[in-house]
C-alpha cells in the first residue's frame, strides 16, 4: 500500500516490506525497495522539478504532533518532515537533470540541504544527465534552496559547472 504526506509540495512514499510509525518519537521507518517521489512547491505555489529517492531503508523524522491520542483524533495536526535518512543503495534522481548515488543520504528540512556520502572508501557518484558527465567523490552536499552542489574531495570525473 502507499501513503501520502504533504508539506510544501507533495510527497509519495512506496515500499514493499514494512512501515513502522512510532508515535512517541514521531518517526516513520520504511523498509524494502523504498521509493519517495517529491514534487516541490515554492512560497508562491509554483511547482518545481520532481525528485525521486530510491533506497532500501528510509527513516522520516517528523515534527511532534502530540502523540497517539492526537493522531487518532478527528483534528490531528499535519506532521511536517524535519529530516529524512536513507540508507542501503541510495539513488537520488532530479527529473531529467542529475542522478546521485551513494550509501547514506540525509535531508535536513530546516536547512533545506541534502548530504550524500559513501562508506568504506566507496564513491558517491554524481551524473549530469544533460551533459552526459559524471563525478566521483566521497561526499556531496546539495543546497536545495540555491541548487548549489558542494563536492568534497573530488576523486575523478568532470566537476559540474553549477
């Protein structure tokens, strides 16, 4: 089954094993071929390019809404995502422009920043799908507000222009 959560834009999650909602910590843990597709909206309501996240484990930490009794009430507030941590064969795909692969991805919703890194000296890869180039590094930080990508310790390939 699928679940939908909304914030600024619309986000759809799908998975094929389990989803655990923890009302005490206000987290959701999804396991097994997890896919998240996000269609962002800016402050004026303009829709941006979709972003797809594929992984095998995703943990979403959401704002506190008052516990299980509030969740079960008719007027439960909407929980907003504070952070998302994805692990186990992570792939981020921005519609038609870039693809990033690594071992762990963390989204900090407050800073609007994504960090993607790799374990055990493995590479994080960034592919520019428009220019058909790729970059290998140990860590990528992507500022979603400015669309700025910072590459830590370039290991090979072609650095993106923006």
